[in-house]
């Protein structure tokens, strides 16, 4: 069974960003997954897309595999300009995949900088490329298998 892809609204994005900040102080706090479906923090997407809730458990071996999954399964057939800068979508996907992006090691998480997980509403040109989910999607959607050079360690 797949979950419909949704969008985090501004309240949801703020709560997600706050979670990432709090995670630095307490690396054991739970992922606020309730934000994904709560109507006060998320909304339906203006396009039809779904994602398998078991996908985070599959442990993508590389960012290339993540980008390929997003391009060929989750976001296949959706107009790229429609979603490319939609911070609400990328933040929803980042939260949905957070277990994969920032896994627990010894019961604790060690988060990267906030920009790796939270895509800025104002499309900051100095930081947008740091978003793990969007960058994987962009590189695979633009460069296909050639993006393996950038997204797969050891190639």
C-alpha cells in the first residue's frame, strides 16, 4: 500500500526545521512523522504521486538509488518545472525519508546541516543544492546514469 505524496505547509516546514534544530541538542528525539498527514501541517499535492512507506526501510545504497527511485517511481511523469522549486514537496519527502537520510547509530542521530533536510522557501542560491532529496532527484532527472559519478561513492 502506498501513501499519497503531500506537501508540508509553512507551519509544517517550521516544525520540521525546529525538529532538526532540536535533534542537535537531543539526538534521541523521535521523528515527527505525524506532520506528514496532519491537515494543520500538510496539504494534498496538486498532482497524483504516491510513495511506498516501506521505501525508507530499503536502505538506498547511494544517493543515485534514491534519485532513481524518485525519478522512476514516485515523481515519474510529473512536470519537472512544477515541482523543481516546490519547497513544500521537498520538505515533505525529506521528512518522509528522514530515517534513511539520518539513521540512528547506537540509538542516536547525527544530523547534517539543516539545509541538507530543509529546503528554503526563498530558494537560497548558496544553499539549495545541499538538500539531499532534491539534489538526488535533479541530478538523476537531468543526467540519468551519468549522475552516478556524483551520487555514488567510490565511482
